[in-house]
């Protein structure tokens, strides 16, 4: 593809442009020669050569425009939603595009070198795939052996008469129901007998049942007085509540917060569900509970922030939410909910009124570990200020290349295949449950060659890239994010992508279709604090509902500082259980 400077020169070459228009209308080789020879004969040799170069460049430009047009038409006709789109069609149209756009710039020796490098990469990719299949087979055999052992253990226990062990969930309470014998089965029906049958044994079957028990806890606090009438009557303090002077107990509060925060149910639907169970809870009571809980969780929220700030790796991402302001239903603005995920263990959600970097960095404060995010421009300045490394997200590059391939551009096949090999190395390391040193060794030995090949592709195709096309966007993203994307190759702490933070925000992106908006930025801030606590519990593998109930009880007992609130983290809850 000609450079921008050369295209400007060619654009002023009116003789070449007019000739190209005439020559495009010719329908035979003889007619083309008859039209071109008189023009070249009238020009000096140097000018004739320049004119021929101009004509060739203009024709090349026309071919590239035609190729772009064909790709656009293919993207409209054959997309991922069309049942007619098949890999065979993509191969067929790729041959057409190769005829339109490919040029040979390499010598025979360069072709040999390229084939050798390609063979090495193919061998490395095959080795990685073979190792993945071997590891999968090994894990499958171990899983099958564990299932067989568990099955044999259940059989042994049943033979020993212990029918309950290993049969139903041991953590659930059991209520036995002994059925009465029907009247027609009680007596023997043999002739001349009629005696009453005796019970030999019981055939046991079990089902999972749900029995909702909603009660009113009526607390009576004794009031004491001296029999000799000395002083005034005295009494102990009443038991604490999630909301002072409220009517919601801790267990019900945990259930409501679980439905609202974890399950993303709107407040009105929660009230309707509780009403069907006979619970007189109003929307105002739910909003009050969320507000008071958000305020009470402030010390624990700050303790979570401290854990994130001290993490070795922080995955950071955000998503927009609608926020209600003013009194009119139409008065809404767009806020941002951010997730800073520390070592994939501690989740710190926070909200900002805009997408400005200053707001996010002020809320996150000083950090120590590697910051990993997408291509958001504000991350670079924040990382420089904090003097930490900034890692990129390979998922974003892969999505852009996938979009280009779906648009019918076969040039995206090579870089997409190379990136898939990078992910194959990560999959192999995960299957092996590799240590950080083993993970780094795998990346250096298996992933680095494919990364170098990806950069080589990036250099080779730069003359054929059109910035507005899908492949041009992927090429530009790789150009701008190269240093950040390759950080993971030298640091086992860093992930290949920022998917952990994206997954952490998925509940919000799905849930906002249900609850639509938040009632002001203060309400959004309270919700993010509850989100932080319950998401952190989920990352630690503890029951969210039981954990939030335990936390609410502890917070209601006394005042907590952010230093003391470390004792309220999920690890402490797990130890307490």
C-alpha cells in the first residue's frame, strides 16, 4: 500500500488518473497496448517510467478499495447469526481476497526461513496440545478413581446398615416421617389366618423439602426494682438490630440483602416474594436496611480496601449504571461502578460520578502491586504516579481480531491463531496446577515464540492496514498496548487477561436490566459496600448469606475501626464456623 506522502503525489498526477480511467474501460490486451504505447512514445524515458509507476500504484489502490468493499459485503451477508456461514465459505472467499490484495515481497531464501520458523511454531503448538490432552486424561482418570472409591464407600456403608451416611446432604437437618399402615394391609389375608402382621423393617426413601419458617421474635427484657424502693427500676439493653428501632431481624436482613445484591432482584419483587410467605415487609423498609447496612459496613469496606492496596496484582475495570437524581423520573445520570480485585481474593467495589481518572484513582488510593486493566488511557498515568507496572488484557485484542475475522477478513486468521496458542499455554499451566516458577518457565519456553511471531506479523502487514477497518482497530490496539500486553511473559503474578475483573462486574451488567437504576449516588455507594463484602465472601468460598448475617451481628455489638475490622474478613468467619 502506498504511503500517505506518495498518495498525495499520485493524487495530483492527472495524466495517470485519466489514463487509468481509460485503461479500465479496455476489454482486451491489444486495446490496452494500443492505448498506452502512443502516450509513452511521446514522453522521455524518465517521465514514461514515472507515469507507469503512477498507473501501477493507482491500480493497486483500486484493488485494495475493492478488497475492502468485498469484505464489507461479506460481513453483511455472512455473519455469525447466519446459518449459511460456514468455515468452507470463509476459505473460499479468502482465496478471492488473496488474489485481490496479496503481493510477493520476499526472496526464495526468506521463504525458506519463514517455512522453518513456521515449522518450529507448529511443532511447539502440537507439543502444547498433546500435553493438554495428556493432562486432561490424567485428571479424568483421577476423577473417575475418586468417584469409584466414593461409590464403593457408599455401598460398604449401606451394607453395614448405615443408610444415612453418604446418602443425603449431611449438613441439612433431617425430619423423619413414619407412615401408618393402611387398614387393608394390617391383617394376613391367607385363609383361616387373619392374624395381624408384624413390622419386619422400614423401607427408607428421602427427598429434599423446603420448609419456610417465618416467626416473630418477641423479646422480653426484664425490668428490675429494689423491694425496698431504693432507686429507679433498672434493665439491660435490648438486643441489637440491623436497623435501630426497625422490625427486621438479622436472618431476614441477610436474606433480603442476598436477594437484592447477589441475585439482583428489584426491591418490589423482593417485597412481593416475602408477602407471599406472610412477611409484612415494605419497599421503604428494604431501602432503609440497605442504607443502614452500607453505613455500618464502612470500617469493613476500608479493611477490604487495605487488602486490595497490599495485593500483588490488582485487576481493575468498570461499568456504567443509571443513577436517579432529583424528583422527576426523567432526571437520571450515568455513574460508574468500579471493581478493584486484589489477587482474585478481595473485591473492592466503589462508585464515581463520572469516568474521570481523578475520581477513580482518588477512591483507590496508593497501591503496591501490578495494576492490570484494559486500554483505558487513565490507567497509564495512575501506574506512573504509583510507580507500579501496568499490564494489559489480551482478551481485548482477541475480541477485535475475532470481529475482523467474522467481518470476512482472512488476514486476521494468523494473529488469532497465534493468540490462541498463548491461551493454550495458560490452559496447560492451569491443568498442571503449576507453581509461579513453573508457570513462568512455561511462558518463556512455550508462549514467547508465539508472541514474537505475533509481533513479526504486526510488522509485516503494517503497509496493508486501513485504520477504519476491524483489522485496523486490532492492529492499532496491539501497537498501543504492546508493552502492557507482554508484561505477563516475565511476571507469573500477572494474568494474560483482565477477565477476573470483568467476571466480577458481570452480575451488575446483567442485574441492571432488572433494577434499572439506583436512587442517587449515596444509595449507589451503600450498594457498592455491600457488594464488596458479599463478593469477597464468594471469592473465599464461604456462604454469602450466613457471612453477611454474621458480619451484621458483629457490627451491631460494638464500634469497629478499620484496623479492628480485619477480624471480620471471611477468613475469620471460616475459622469461627
